[in-house]
C-alpha cells in the first residue's frame, strides 16, 4: 500500500493494482472492444453492399478507430478512470497524485494503448509493465497515471489511547516538531502491529520509537516501552489535531455569524 500526499496535505492510502489484476482488466477490455468491432463490421458489411471499395475501407477504418481508441477514451473520461474490464477486476485508473484522470490522461492512454496493446498484440504493454513497481504500461508512464484497487478488505479500526501512566507526560510533551512522514509510519505500525510476529513487532517498534524520540521533548519517563511511547505520541497528536480543527471550525462559524449580523449583509 502506498501513501500519497495531495496538494491539500491530505494523505491518501492507495493500493496499487497487481500485475495479474491489471492483465485481467486489460484482457476483458480487449475482448469487449473486439466483439463490439466484429458486430459493427458485420453491420457495415451488410449495409454497405452498394458502396465502392474506398468507402468501405473508410467505414472499416472509422469502425476500428471508434472501437479501439475513441470509445475507450470516452469511457475512461466520463467514468473518471473506469472501464468494463477495470470494473470487473475491481480497478480504477488515477493520476500519480491520486486524483481522478481527465480527458488529457485518457487520450494519451488511449492513443498509446492502440500501439502497445493492439499493434504489438500486447507485447509492448507486457514488457513495460513487468519492469516497474506499479505494473504501469507505457500509456500510464506517458500520462502520469496508474491503476489502483477499489475493492479492498475493510480493516477494523484499532483504538489508540495514551497509557494511563503517561497521561501527565503526554499532556505537556512537545510533539509539534514530529515530521508528518514519521507520524504516519507510527500510525501504520499501530494499525498493523497485531498481525506481526513478536520479534518483528518489537524491532520495528524500537526503530520507530527511536526516530520519534529525536523530535519529542522531554523524553518519556524511564522504563516506558516502545509500544506505550508510540501509542501515547500518536493518540496525543491526534487529540491535539482534533482540538485544533474543532477550534478552527468554531472560529470560522463565529466569524460567519458576526459577518451575517453586519448592517450591509443580506
């Protein structure tokens, strides 16, 4: 699972699609487009018996471009990164910053896809996808996109609280200098700790606690375990952030109410 920080400083936890899931979605899309193209070509052949050879070639070429380029681009643009194959495989294409794709991204993917999927029978897409960490094909690299999983198991929330013996210390500790990346690692560790082997859990807890301790003052009371230290810092940081947001909303509401009471307000 990867973390992406948007321009609004919102942390998104995204699960990149596996190579197998992407391959399944692509195969389903290719089958759908191929079947649709065959149906259209049969209709063109039946309706164009009186057309000359040049007109038939133009209709066939137009049908190919429509089914293999225009339709995929339109579907991905309107659905913000979906297609029938991706929907069946539980995938969605997003920008590298986690946002929804737009027409520009879909167009680059569609034009490049015609080359790497259809003209090379998928060989180019396969070769490129095998040698990058998110199984991205050439169209994704050029468009700045990748596929993520949309159907993931819901993780049960793990309650985090300050251990009783650390209440007094946590209330007065300076934790405002902790880097966001370090705080995220601590939070992720707490969520996943119950699934880790004891030795791995202890080692990782000690490592993250050491990293946190460099940004926390004063240090926790002597004898505090790494697990308790991490829980206290994460819980206290979350409480302070919630209090700050609540206070900010209250101030904004009061400011809006004062503005509404001004004589010139409508």
